[in-house]
C-alpha cells in the first residue's frame, strides 16, 4: 500500500505543488490490519480548499458518498487507483490549516509505527469490533467504537483530541456519520 500511496501522492502534488500530502491511517502502519483504504491527508488555507476540490475532481476524485459527508470546508475526496490489476480505494482528507488535525493524525501514525504494543493493541481493538470473519456488520458501530479507542489513546499519548472527527466523543460536538459504502467513481482515479 505504501507504493500505491506514493503514486497517488505524486499525482496530487503534481496537480497542486503547493500541497504536502501525507500517508495516514492503517495502511501507513506496517503490520496493522485495516479495510485496505489508502488514507491520505493534507492541510491548506481554508480559502484554497474549493480550488483544491476542483483540482481533485479534475484528477478523477469524487465527493464522499453517504448521508452526511465531511463538510466542504474539510472535505474527504474519494477515488481509486488500479495497480497490478487490483483496485485500491483512496480517501484524501483536506484539513483546514490552523486546526492542527493533520499533525495529530501524523503523531498517532508515528506512535503506531514506533510502538509495536500500541499497534498490536489497535489491531486487537479493531478485530474485537468486527468479530469473526473480519467484516463489520454495522459500519456505524465499528467507526464509533474504533473512534472511542483512538481518542482514549490520543489522551494517553498526550495528543489533543481532533477538532474535526466523524465518530467518538471529542471536546467539540460533531454529528456522527456512517462509514461510506464502497462506490465506483467515474474515472476510477487518480
């Protein structure tokens, strides 16, 4: 997944050289199981986010599906990349600069990479939520329970809780949203 992330990062940064894109999420941590979605993140001045969205749509990304996607002021663009006959789903998170949420994601990613016991604890937590077969029957419950575990670890690690979160309890109240169902996007891109 690291090679796929690097390819997509190169595509995004070629279209928007002003962005520094990072590989975040489970696929950015060797040995951590996940849903196989390559999560990427960047931050940008809020005034630039609409132009970034346009540029991502031009690359073949689409809007996040689902009943309550992230707002346009903090979008998650979705796409996919074919590599070796395998389609990889991509979630590209654009954080408003000044909020600090990308830095928090990076601190957590780096802690998971550096601490095998933390990584393995996260893997056990995820496995216990999905149960036998490894597939979450209730995506909303999976995201909420996983989010609660992550926020507890943020607290333990001294990482401030994110200002923007989809699930779990934070210092800022944000409505919960279900995990979007896999969809195909025109262009299948980037």
